[in-house]
């Protein structure tokens, strides 16, 4: 069986860029709890549906379903923190990039980070995770203000 090709964020075409930018701007408006819920593994989304929270697009989500998904999304995010740190902070050298004028636009920065995550073939909702990292603070996540200090979550492992 041949592996399925991975869809990369293609920023070369204006129509793709506009659609991605609209998606990023919508995600930036979400509270952290909703972003965590959006990255919860699929099995928890199915379980939340069974618990009575209807989750189809456009439907109102119950507070209990959001909290349930957010807790599992946060656990999932915490579990991939070290991989994200390695990709974004170490390999891409995020702290150096954050000072460049190109990355002062949040949409460009988030799209770039989402592309980096997608290239790692981790099977993650890369745009949602990139927005979550941005909202949590990339400088804080990468420890940009602390010289030679690794990610707190990763240094204990």
C-alpha cells in the first residue's frame, strides 16, 4: 500500500494564502479552551458526541463538551510539547526568527510554523497548534529571554 501524500500548506498561490489567512484569523479569535478542544484526539471528539455534546460545524457546543475536549486537548498538547520545541525552537531557531521583520505579521508567523509542523508528518492539526503556540507565546515557549535554557517541560525528561 502506497503512503498517502501529505498536504502541505502551499503559500505560493494567492487563493491558498487568502484561505489560510482567513482560517488563521478565525482561530486567533477563539479562546484558549476552544483551541485546546480543537486539537483533542479524534477518539475524544467521538466520546464527547456520545456524552450529549453535538459537535457538527456551526452547531452550538455544550459547555461540558468543550471542557471535556479541552482537557484532553491540553493533555495531548502537553504530550507533544517536546517534539514541537525541537521542531520550532531548536531546528527552526524561532528566537532568531522572531526578530525578523517578516515574522512580525502574526498570520505569516503562524502559517510558517504550521508549515514546519506539517513537514514533520506528525499527523497533527498544524494550523490549530500553530495558533495555540502563538497565543501561549512563542518567546515564552522557546525560552527566548533565557539564554541556553531548554524547554521546561522537556528538560525534566
